C-alpha cells in the first residue's frame, strides 16, 4: 500500500519479527531539504514547524546555557521508558548555505519521526535538533550533561546524523558501538543498500561524542569522503552539492534502521515470564543428567555416573513418569554422553572421553530398543548434537565451536560459537538451531540461531529452579509450542513451559 505522502514498508532483517516502518515520499524529502534557512534562528523555527507537520505531539524546547537558541526535542512515547535518541545539529557556519552541514541531517528528523509513528514501539524515541554544534557541540553536551544516572541507563542508543547526501551512507566506524554498526551493516545487506565505514577524526568531532563519555552506545552516520571533504565549511556547501538519490537512500536506510533497533535493543525474553504448564518428577534413577529429547509421551534422557565411569540412555513414559528402558552407552574411556537428538526411528547420542580435549563416538541408536545401529568418531569432545534430514550439528565442550556433519558422519565445517552461551543441549526446529546452556553461574539462556550463519535470532534468558539449579544447566528440547527442561540430577524434575509465539 502507498499514498501520496507515505509508503508503508515491511522487511525481514536478522530478527524473528518483520521490521515495519513508513517512508515519506521523495518529493517531500526534497522539499524539506531545499528549505534550508540561512539564519540559525530560522532553522530552529523551521525544524519545529516540520515536527508539527509530521504529527509530533510531544514537542519541546530545551534552553541551553551559553546558547542563544534551544535544543528542539520531539518525543515519540513507547511502551517503555528506554530511549533510542536520534540527533542532528541545525546550526551552520557563516560560509556557504549549510545545506550539507547540517540541514541535511536536521531536516530528516521530522521525517524519521513520521516513519516510526504509525506503529506502537517498545522503546521511546527522542529526536533532538541540537544547537551550536559548530561552537563546540554546545547543545549536545548540555543535553547529555543534564541526564541523571537513571536517565543515562535508560538510553540504549544515540544515532547521530551529520552531513548527509554527498555520497552513499557512511559510518564513523572507529567511534561507533560495535553492536550498532553491525546492525546497520546487516540491515543494509538485507535491503541491498550501500553502506561503508569512513572514519572522520581528521574533520573534527560530532554530537555523538557528547554521549561517549557517558557510556551510551552511539553511532555517527555521515557521507564524507576524501573527495567531498573540501565542501564542508566552504562556499560549496549548497543544495547543488547534494546527490539526492544518495540522500534519499540514506533516509530509507535510517528509517528501517531505527525501526530495527526497536527489536534488536529490546531486553531478552525471560523464561520466568512464560506459563509453567507442568512439573513432572521422574520415577527412576538418574545420575548427572546430560541431554533429553521427547516425542509424544516418550522422553529420552542421557546421564553419566563418573564414579563407575558409565554412561546411560534412559527411556521414560512422561504420563506416568516411570522408567521404561535403559542401556549403558560407554565405550572404554568414552563414557560421557551429551545432549541428544531424535531422528526418525533413531536417536543420536555423543559419547565422549570426560576431558575437554577428549575424543567422541557419535552413536545412532534405535529409539525404541535403544540398541546401537551405527556410529562415527570425532577427534574432539562433542557435548551435544542436533539432527535434521540434512545432517547433524554439534557443540564441543561448552560449545566453544559448532561442528556440522553429513548423515554419514563426514565433517563439513567447524565454526566458532559467537554467542558466548555455553550450550549443553541443542535441537534443529523450524529451520533454526535452538540451543540451551549457561552464560554465568546464575544465568542461562536458550538461543535461536540461524544454522547457516550462527547469527542470534532470539534469546530467552533463564534463572534458577527452587533448588538453585539454572534451568538450562543440562537437558532441553521443544515440541509443539512447548519447551521442556531437565536441569537437575536425580531426583530429576521435567519442567514444561508454554512458549510464546
């Protein structure tokens, strides 16, 4: 759908949910850019007027000590008081018209507000036109300096726009928060729009640096290159220096980026907020629990008894909680089974030496009789596996690395785990790798990953059971919208949570 004023946009970025935003049409963006008042007071008034025309209902002036003009601030309230701040200075030097530096940034603020205002947002968005940047970042320093400690903690990001339209979108990478710059680069790739890193320390500073010392994550977006640098603070700073196609493309990317940050910067979901459907004490002897998988009313569990150097695969009936069958799985010094995976009529079970650098036999066993069907060897300690029709994935000790094999056991790749979560059990589900593990002594996580890239799609943080054991300490699986966890050694309890869609 589109109208004469707005284009409604929907795209999928590196996130579970679609990114929704609107776009002001090119004609309106061009009209706002071409206004470019010469006097700073007129710029302040024009910026306020554009915010009003864009529907801003929370528009304020922040008087700035030492400046003739205030900061102009428009707020888009969100569902929480956590803040994504987008800023641009509206003042310019006396030489030239100051269209590039920086009416190009300030004039986009009202349009970006309009791009986000049609849909409820998790974060509160603040759009700030800063005064007197050219006199030493006076307006942004004042804004940042007035933030209380609590307000600083609520600021999740500061996105600064300064000098756009001279070339395709650029990021001041050397002074950008890595998470914010990675998000911009990923999104630009998804949208097939150009973005590059160009550092501009030699030019001076920018309003984003007013927030660096407060440890507020920041990113500065610009368009300066070695060739266009002489335009700044010169008579060449005129509307004719703007490459409008590049300028509008930067606006499109920024509108999508701000909407994407609303998802990316949200705190992770918490397991404890989910509905606990059932807690089932298992009636059978389990040692140190390792992995689980479930199908219908049947639960497969691995456990290890280090005293007797034996590893076990158990089969339980969930409805009665009784033990149906169990079998020892150790092979000589390899007695440590790990996280397991059902696969048709079989179950994959890694059985490793009980050392970080130990070797592993990955067994394929009949899921009903638990008898061994086939096996292959890996020259590393494999602590968990996941399977689908395309093959197997597995994590080594604490899943520092993720392996992939074909269904005959031929190794295809080994990749570093980028998440920092020490996975203990993992499953392939819905086209994603779902893995549960530990992040600290007191916190765990269940991560949804793109299996091709290992990029994090979703994270569910976990605390501890009433016995003081982290929920993702060991076994994890998910079936039909439910999450199952078996974190405790015997006597063990199976926890079942309703997953939110």
